[in-house]
C-alpha cells in the first residue's frame, strides 16, 4: 500500500472489506434459511444463492442483531434513568439503490434472517412504492415518465407514516402498490404493528431535502441504512434481462400494465426496455439515487455475476 493509499484509507469514513474478509465475519452464525426458501425469496432475474446468503447476509444479520441488541439495551437504560414506562420503538433499516440492483431480494432475505434471531422475532418490510402518487395524479401532473423520481411520491404521507412508527404507535397503515397494474391499490393497506425491526425499501430513501428546506427527511428515521451498488452498465443489462423474462411471465397477464409489450418482436422489446432504462431509470440513478450512496451505513457493491464483491461499513 502506497503512502497516499494509506492516508486515503485512514481518512475514509468506511471500513472496507473484500468478499472473503466480510464472509469471515459470519463467525458461527447458523444458516437459518433453506435452499427452497432462498429461491422463494429472490426476485425475477436475481440469481441469489445459498452461498451468497452465507457469505454476505449472514455476517450482515449478525452485525444488525448486535446493533439492535445494543439499541434495545440503551432504550432500557434510558427508561430506567427517566423512571418511565413504555414499549421500545422499532429499529428501522433503510435499503436503497437503483432499479434492478436487487433491493427487493436483499430486503426479503434480511427480513427472514433477522426474524429468526431471538431478540427480534417480529420483523416487517414495507416498500416506498406504496407511497407513490396514483397514476391518475401522476398523469395530471405530467409525471408518468418520472415515476420513481423524488417528486412522484407523497412525501408528506411517507414522513407521517414513519413518524407514527418511530413513536411506537400501534397498527400504523401503509398503502400497497401493485407491480402488476403498476399503480397504488385504492383502499388496500398493510399494517405495521410495533415490530422489533422495520425494513423500509425504496429507490430514494436516502434522499436529502433541497438546500434551504429545514424539514425532516426519510432517513432521519433510520437507525441503519444499506445501499446496493453496481456499475450502471451492469444495471442496464440486468434491467433488460428482467424485462425480457417478465415479458414471458407476468406481462402475459391481461391485467398487467405492461401487457402491451408482449406482442412486440424480441428485438423491439429489447429496444423498448433499453429506452425505458436510459430515458427514466438511468437518469433517476444519476440525478437522485447514486449521489445518496455515501450517506449509507453499509455499501454492498455487486459485480457482473450479481454477487457482492465489496463491502464498506461506516465507522462509528
């Protein structure tokens, strides 16, 4: 290591690990997921394996279990100091990153692993997709081609939801989004009822408010945050591959918003997917998502085979 590299490492806000170094931190953490469960939890075109769970997500679940236990201990100490009663508030974990990077799979894997630790039996997951403005509103505002951009969300509703959850309120409702119909489902909600851990997954959950606006933002409510990273060229490939696979499966449902793409030739479908990626998702990644990654507690960087090759953990 050169002198400049040593200085850079010492000044970095992160501890950095190779895949092998991170995997060793699993210690004796038992694998509580079966191969069949891993298959059920992974998303379309996300070939996560048991080996990946063992190398990346078991060490992460061990770290998070330690963090949550420490937070629970601090809460009890504070309650004793104040002479107060009251139930603990949920430990909230944010999961951010681009379209097609694997946020959903990571979130589901972590939800299942963490729910099998003895001190966190109740773990819930919500996605910020439910807080997107309905399509009818987006069309009125001319924002359908900016769906997933910060301005396409009901930010006030999301902040209100997180405020209630963090205050330890019971039975807090969150709207549900359907990827089949590509819209928020009216009158349908999921209930978050004082879990030990709440995982919040979304594109822009690490976004900061514009300069000059002294308002809360989503990540204010996070105790820990994860950013899934990959080279944009890989993300583009993965997005097109996923689009083509969905074209043979979910898009064939007549109710699907994307059913119109089923009749395209393979060449036209690939061209369409690439256009959607370049025109919408890449722009959102470059302008809004990628600039937030250095705010994360943990960076997971994926390589060409979808495996996490590098891990960076923010120093305390």
